[in-house]
């Protein structure tokens, strides 16, 4: 999804992809393993800047690219907070960011101590690295639920936040420091995975102000470059609590392709190239994005596009895999309820797995 | 520019390009000559549908693709009216479309007879085929100005229309007959080449109605599929007169990428694939597009994007050539005058040739 704005801006985008049939349909695709220093260094050697569409590139690989003199944006020192949830909690706690109660535990005694301190019947356990979309995350009632994880190393425990909504604040930041945020969006999860996004998020306008302030401060203090997504819980009291960070264009920002003057992909490219950032103002009152899971049933494309001329279908060109994010439907307009019903209807029709 | 919406819609776009370094940055680019039957047939054999980004593919090449059983959209029977200006004038006159006075002439006597009939001191001479952007078009005072053209074959003569404005009406039409137009735009030519587009065109709203009616009828009667651009003159009386046809996304429609819910490139793909057409409603009150001629000075990109966060720069990725359309700047907002000044300022800065 970064290719279209790269074409528009005349940016010569090179893609290091895992396989030739990956969804990166570019002339300048090179096949290689992002975990292999030699592959990444050979790929990056002649580039002006290196960036990512996921955060799983190991630190030692990133360091090797930095050692070449090629700018890596976001830099390894920033990206580590999106790679390692323990680092994220530690750094953000040091910045007094609003957080759930948390601890890093190594054995059953420490689990018990944390549970006693938090005082809620259930807590969340997370493996520090490698989790996403609900993987590596578990609701636990006690240490016995994570005995295998504890054998492998420290585990992050967090208070299970009692929330009334989940929101995401996206900002983009240039190396020169300039940053710009989009309006706050509401994310609706199903089975631990983002299924729907409502933009802008409803409710008290002060919430949006606070969220933008939090995300802008995180971007600045962690020295993030490119797009930063800060996923947050909203407590019944209205308090925001940081859940996760992503340092790349993020599922919660797809709606801005249609809803904002500048998509998250264009803005990410502008930011990592240190170009002036585009307007993030909205071009319609509301927008709704609904994910397509499993695969896109291409034979239903005509039927779905025929539902409404404002509907947009994004097909990621991926082969079917149960539960995979294979595309999304977005629509902008005046009334959230009707937009959501329309997008859900479209996804129910075009998604091989049906609605999440 | 058709690649981004193809990526979004999950359409596997294959490009037959003249050279590997052409601006079609796709994995699926095949190099070949569009005038060579064998190259085009080999390219087209396994495709679901064939379309174009220019109208210079010879009829016998198109016929060979049709003979394969591969749909060609627009079909050769429609496209001929965009290839041969004499065919266009003949077909549109038969449909009683509003036209300048015209004649096909073969010698000086016929030139004289036409000039006597029209009664204006100057007329326009056009070679029937191959002209574009002012090439193959000449203002003449008499037969002596086109003696070399007449030696090669018949020449199209047209009344030089005294116009107050030039406009373009774009519509897209599906094989199933459904069609949808964008709002009328005003085009401003410099040296016979479109330099600026103002959208929507100002003036009497009835003009826009008439223009949409004309273009929709042309699309239907000529059985055009895909995007049709009808360039028209506006006489002082308010009468519209058809100047040229293009059957593909057209320079006058670039502004719709930002201004409309559906870009002309997305709509062209939908139309030629017989998918339901997208909304052509505007997403801002006004938009302005200014062409970049010669080449894009990439070192000025940051400066230009810094002028205003709503400015969009489209760099076609072409090498420098004097007068070449190398990109464009577009901006949408509330006031035509300020948008135009902003876009002109941006182009003056980023265009290697400066403002046209």
C-alpha cells in the first residue's frame, strides 16, 4: 500500500520481500530474508533511506544498516519500543505516560505478587516480543496458565483494563521534528484483532486532544520517524491508557486513504524522506473501515461495488489463509450507523471467511 | 497512473511498454511495440481485457486481439473516432452533435471553397491521424500553408472557433451501457497544450448539463467503453462545440484523483472490467491542476510540498525532454483564485522548464 503514493511522488521504491509472489507488485522487488544481515545489507547499500511495513527486523540487522551510513527510519533506538513490549512499558513509564499497571515476571511467585498488587481476578500476560493480532497475548488466572512461557524467559503482565472503548491515535513525525496527527479513531476488536474502525472517534472532544498530545509526546520522546500508531483503552472515567505502539502505517489508519487529504502511506513516505507533511484534515464528516478476513472472493467484487458508488474495496492480493487480513472495505459519508451497516454488508459478501 | 487503483482493487495489471525504463513501474511489464501485431497478440493472449493509455494502437493490431477472443475496450470500432479526426467529424456530424464547420480537402481548390463557405480569415488544418498536443494542427491563411500535407493525403479543415473558454467533459461507460460523468472542467491551453484545469468549470450551470448530455450521447452512440473525454469550445453565445475526443484517462481529468470520490484511472479500470462505476461526486468545492513541463526538479520537491499541506505533486518519473508533460500539481479547496496561484507557484518552482 506504500507503492501507490511512491508512484505518485516519483519515489523509486525498492522492496525487500519474503517471496516473489508477495503482494509487493513492484519491478524493484528483491527477494530476501529480513532477518539475514547479509541480505538486508546488500539490499540497503545504495538506498537513501530504509523503512518498514512491519516491526520484526532484528536490532542487529538494523544496526548493520545504520553502520553502512544509510538512514533507518524509524531508527533502531526508537523501533525497539515497538518490538519489545517490556522496553515499551519501561520507556513510557519513565515518561509518565498513562499506562495500565504492569510488571515483568520470571516465576510463579512474581506472578502472584503482581496479581495481589493489582487486585483484579484476571490479568493479561504477554510475551515481550513477536506477538501481534492477539498472538503472544493471553488472559490468565494464575501462573499455571503461562508456565511454558516462563520457562523460556521473562513475561510481561498487565492489568486487564476495564475499558468502554478502544481508540488509536496516529501521528507522523519527520527527522527534523515536525509532526502531524490525524483525528482520533475508534477501533473495534473481535477475537483480539482489529475488525472495524470508526473515524473520527465519537465522544468528548477533550479525549481526542489528550490522545493527540500523548501520541505526539511519545513520537518526540522516543524519537520516532514515520507513522506512529498509539493504541489506547478508554476507561469509563474517560482516562486514556496506552495499550500498544506500532511504528509504521497501521490497520487503524487505512480509512485515511479516503477520509483524509493525506493517506498514512503517503505521510509515512514523506516523513521518512524528511519531506514536508501533508494535510491530515478530513474530506468527509465520517469514515468507516471494516477488515476482510481470510481472503477476498473476487467473484463478489462486482456485486459489492454495486452496493454503493462510494464503497471502496482494497484487495491485498494475498492467497487465502483462515483469519488473515486479506483486504478491507472503506466508505466515507455523513452518518456512522449507515456507513457501518453498508461496509459490514459489503465485507459479509466479499470476505471468504465472512464477517469477523 | 492506472497502477495505483489496480493495486488497490487487486487487479493483476500487465503493461506492454515501449522500453524497460518507461514510467510503468510494474513487475508485470513486458517490453514490446504496440504497432507490432505479433508482440501485441503474444502479450494479450491470456488477458481478460485489453485497454490503453493512448489511442495510437493501429486498427489492424486491435482487430488481431479481438480475433483472439480477448475483449478490447474501447473496441476498435469506437476507438477509430479518437484516432482519425475525419472519422470523428463524420460520425459526430451524423449524430447532429454541435460541431465547428468542417470539410475534408484534397487540393487547393477545395481549401479555397471551404474558406469561402466559412467566411473567416483563418481556419484550422489538421492531419487526420497522429496529431496531439498541437502537433499536426496548424492555423492557415490559405492552401499554401499546407501544401506538403496535401501532397500526402486529405487534410481536415475546421472553422477556427471564436471561443470564450475551453472545457472538457469526462464520462466513463461500461460495456453494459451504464455511464457516469464527472463535473465539467475548464481547460486552459498555452501554445496549443493543456496547461491548467479548473474544476468544476464556472459559468451557467446549464452549460454543464449540456456538456454532460453531449458526452453521454457520444459515449453511447459510438459505443465507447472506459473513460471518454470530450474537449469542447464555448462560444460567446454559450453554445458548445466539440473540438476533440480522447478515449482513455485524459490530462483534463487528473484533478479528479484528489477532487472526486473516484479517480479517472480507477473509473477506467472499473468500466473496462464492467464493474459498477464509482461515485464522481466532488469531495471539495474546487480543484486546480497545473501541468509540469519538461521535467520535475526533484531537489525542489521538499520546497514545493512545504508551500501548503494540501498541495499534491505527481511526478511521472520521466527523463527530461523540453515541453514534455512530466508531472502535475493539484490542490483542492474553497477558492479557485488562491488555489490557482498556489499551484502555479508550485509548478514554477518544481518544473525544469518553468511555467508553460
